[in-house]
C-alpha cells in the first residue's frame, strides 16, 4: 500500500534547483579549519569543543569558515553572522544573561504564525545578527527526508539566512535560525514555489502536528501515525496559519502506549494507538524467550548481566493487572483485564504483538507547568477507529475547538479550560457519557453540581409554601 | 525552477499578493520513505538491538532494515546536514531521518552496508576531537537530551541550553554508548519555565529558573505594554497598578508573592527577570511518558537551585551523575527512576542520591495537599532523626 498526498508532489532534484556549485560547497580544507579563529575572543565558547559529544561550536565554526570563504555576493546575510552569534554567546556567558530582545512582530503576509521575530540587544557589537528571526518549516511526518530535499533547504538557508538551524524544534518543525526581515517573504516564496513546502505554526494557532515513527519501522504501531498527522495537518491549514484560538493547540500522534512522541504530556489532543482485541501470542517464541534463545526486551539490557531471563519475575510478576499466567508451558493472558501497558510486548516482541483490531484512544489537555501547574492529558475517548479521511476524528476536533474558542480566556490552554469547567461540562460539549475510566477514582467530596432539571420540581420554589410548613 | 538568487527572489514587494502560495502544508511523507520502508510499511514483525545504537527490524516478508542511530545536536549548520547527506547518499540510497529526541538515523537493507556505515560514522570527528556522529542512544541507556534554545536564540532563558546539554552528555557519554542501566533514562532540558522543551515528564529534567522578581522599566511600561494584561498575567496576583513620581502609569510588584515564573515578561518587555546572580538551574526527577507498567508521571523537584556555571556547569553535571549512578546501582531491572524512587520511598531516594532535602522541595503552590504524606508509613533516614532532634523528641 502507498499513501497519497493531498496535492501532487513536485519531484525535487537538487541538481536542478541548487544555488551553490560543488566548488563553492567544498571551499575549505581541514587544515584551514584547524587554524581558523573566529573574529571574536570566545574562550568559554571554545571550551565547548572539548569532550566526546558532538560540539555545536565545532560545527558552527565550519559554517563560519565556509561562509567566510564564499564570495560576498553569494549570500544575502552577512557572512560573519555565525561568528557574531558565537561572540554574543560568549558575552551572554560573561553577563549570565541573554542578549536577545523581547519579541518583535514580523511575519509573512496573511499568516499569523511560522515566523518569530528576534533582535540582538548588542547590534553595534554584532551587526550581522541585529535581526535573527526564526522561521518554522513544517517537518515531514516522522522526520524522514531524502538528500535532494535537505540539500535544497541547505542552499536556500545558507543563501538567505544564517546557515544555522534546528533539526528539529521541540514541537517538531525544522527551525531556520537567523535572517533579516527583508528575507522573510523571499524565503517563504522559495519554500512555496520551488520546494512546495509550507511554514509551520506558532502563536495562538494549531501548532505543527507531529507523530512517532509508526508503521514505517515499528511493529508496535496500531495506527497510521504519519497519514493521520499529514491529513489532519493539511486539512487544518487555516487553523495552523491564522491565529483564531485563545492560545496554542497541539496534536500529537503516538502509535502505541509507549508514547515515543510524548503526546500524553505535550499535546492538547493526544492520539495514542491501541487495540481492542487480544494480544497475539506466538507460544513457540515464548518458549524461546524462556529458554534464553532470544534476548529479552529486544536486547535493550544487554550491557549488564541481569542473570537468566525469568518470565515469572520479569513479565508475569510485573504485569500491572496481574492478568497473565503460565499453564501447561503456555503463556495465558486474560485480555479483558489487560490495560495494554505494553510491558510484556516490550519484553518479548517476538512472542507478543498488539491485537489486530486497532484504533486510538483520545486524551485531552496536556501542557507544561505554566501557569497553574503541569497537566497530562485526560483519557476521554477510549477507542476510536482511525480510517482515512478520519471524519469521525475531525468531528471531535471541531466540537472541542468551538467550545474552547467560545469559552477559553486569552492564553488559556484547553486543559485549563477543562479544569475550570470540570470534565462533566466537557463531556456535554463532546456529547458523550461519563465512564469510570476518565478518573483514577471517584470524587471523595459530595459537592455535586446538580442542575435544576436533575431534581423533580426543579430549583424554583415558593418561600411561602415552605413557611406554611415551617415557622420562622 | 531553480532556487532563485535575486535579492528578493520571487517576491515582489510592490505586489505582495501576487503569486502568493499559501496553505500547502508539509511535503508528503511517502516519497521520503526508503524503498525498504515503503515495501514493508505496516509489516514489521519484531526488532532487536544488535549493539548500542544498532537496530534491526524484521518484516513479515523476511526483509530486514538495519538502523544506525547517532547522537546529534539539534542546533546545527547546513554544513553538518550536507555531511549527513553525503553519508546517506553513500550508504542509504539518499534517505535519512531524525528522531523525536534529535538523533539521526541512517537506515540500510543489508548487514554488510550497515557495518561499513558504522565504521565510517565512527571515524568522523570534528577537528577539535568530538564525534560528529556518535553511535548509541538505544535500550537501557541515556539517549540524546532534548532541549530548548537558550542564549543562542531565546529572549527569556534563565540559563543556556546547548552548552549545558553538551556538558552533561560529555559526562554521561558512556551511558549513551552503553545499555547498562535498569531501564532507559530520558533527560530533557528547558531554559525557563515556559518549557518549550516540555521537560515535566522526564526521568531527569534540567530547568533554567529565575530567582529575582522582575525589575520594572517604568519609563516605557505604559507606552509599550498593556498594563491590564501584565496584571492579569500574574498567577499569584502580585502585580498591581501604580504611578511613578512624575505621574506615569506603571505597575508595582508584591515581591513576596512572586514565584518567578516570568509570565508577566512574556506579556510585557518592561518587566525583565534575567539576573546573573538570581538565575540558575533546577533539577527534577522521576517523571516519564510511557504507560509501561506504571502510569505516566510528572517529574519532581529534587534540587531546588544550582548556579549557572558557564560554560560547563560542573555542579549540574555532578548532580545528574550522582542520581544516575545511585539509580544504576540500586534499581531493579525495568524500573524507571520514578518507579525506583516510589518503591524505596522518596526519603530513601534523597539519602541514596546524597541530596539535601530542604523546605523548597515541599509544594506550597496550588495542589500542595496532594503531595502531603498522610500515613505513619515512612522510613527512618538521617533527615528524619534531625527533625526528631529539632523537635526535642530525642537527644
């Protein structure tokens, strides 16, 4: 099977699109790099070249040298910008404080997100990074790329930007770091017209949704994370680019409850793949694990001698619901008691597989601590079938957004709104009943907000009727 | 149509709406899956970690894909990406991917190609000696630290990000290249409470934090900020309207109410918090995302504050290492840091990690009662004897 894009995809060939020649790309020697000194004195920054972990300083310096040796008219941002950035980093270390100014509203016409203004407060000392705006480029799903595409991005960003970027930002975008206001529209036009590539979200928008590796290379994936992520991203382009929300809104798609994209902690609407039938068991492979023929947990613990694998202790005994046992040499699971925590499957991936009747659970409201404290997403919809074009899911999304846009205060995340109104109100919005799975335990106070219609006769009463029976 | 080189490229500022393409979205993923991934999509049967950083995934069709996972800085240059491209063209038919934790994955369909790729990657170093593509980050070890922008790009940080991550990972490099821990340890770093890095559910979280209330720029408060928004931004109601001596509208701050979150600064440039002596690092521990065995957990503050010792943060590194080593030597197989702390009791956690417990670590914000211990079940540690002594309960 192959998935189809919503728009026909232009094939990008670097050889046809490139800006720089091979000669320009290979314009310095290792010897020159060894002897290269940036124009500022940066002793603390230099210190970060030591040690085994990849040094971002060493990497930056090669970009600095490469830019220095390119002809001046082969870049539209001053060639010293990398050197100036390292220089400003040194001053920030010295001062113990950042030297980026607060805010600055810039953008591309018609979009309210995707570009973040950034200005140095040391513009005289570091003129080439006086403007150092960010552009968020919406990543491909699960961050797979080919080299034609990446090389095109590199040429574009070296020519019209600093040549520095994040692969990737925390939300998932490719983050272009550092260009002047003048180049924002040109970069946007090149991205759109030449690379058929859009910006991502920022501000009070739908942020660029992201997903785990999914079925592309993981046997645990219960849903087509890339396809869901792609389809919802393209379907909600208006919400992604034009701020209409009280605050940010994030979708993240995890293929299974292991949660590799952290949707439960980091998204307002978390989609987590799951199944509703039985764990598939290969009893021969179970025996092989017991016999020590296959390393447990796919070899994840191979660095230390943990002794012989003990299925009783390591799988059955650690099962949070105690729903597994051995019977006549076979592993038995009482699937209706299983909460699909993935532990047994993680330990014995060749013997156990998630069920085949799959979909996702939908949880809402995660956010980082600011302001009222961190929240994780609350399990709200236990199982939803996930089939393209995901109309059932879009219907849920829109109910939630309508309510949040109506009731949410400025800069109030969905999770905070749910807390402010309570889950019962949220269930009303979603038009779904309550279930015990939404809470870890029922409330321990009896302060139920009964409504007038819940109580026979309603809330309207006559004090005189009351007083007729009860003297003052 | 090649990438253009004219100063403004395809954009005509005279007619800004001309030929404007919008709402294209991201490029479609399918074209970026290597052939082996395309033909085995949804058919993967199982995987194995052959050695740290090297994975094989086996399909129902019998096909295998070998993955080499390399640590990387999320902050990188186009020169670095071009080098990745050269590697991907040589060994991986021109495909590569990045993980959610900023690792780089090179995939190939044969063991021989994987071995050649591995050898090539191991040999690539920066001129000053650090690895360009260290292999590791799998299984029961420490993978790449996800982080935020810090001094390289952000206007609100209380510390720097890239430098701290570099220093900590240099220190923990053996755990990146090994799988000797009881379970994986996920470390995350955010340079202020805004937490672009959402570090609040990590085994170990490093968080930049301010400790001085905002200093008010009365000169520009009224002209550059919406005063009611600044007041409303404060979660503790510490900000109220005021007037300067010469009658300008401004705000005043009840300092004892400030919890240094910086939310006011997000709304208004006239109330900066950054301060060399005030700013530093908080360490949290015991959080996780996965639903495996135990439920997802928030990280808890275990070190209230450490100084910003640029550029290598020796105190932060030492504290992280101390937690990792105590965990490594004491936790049971499959136990995450938080599971371990819960089993042995947080009092024992502080003892084993040799971390002082101070009143800063007891919640006194919104939902503090949730963390009070309301049972007689506890363990005696030195901290407990100290309390008994102070209360006159024992000699």
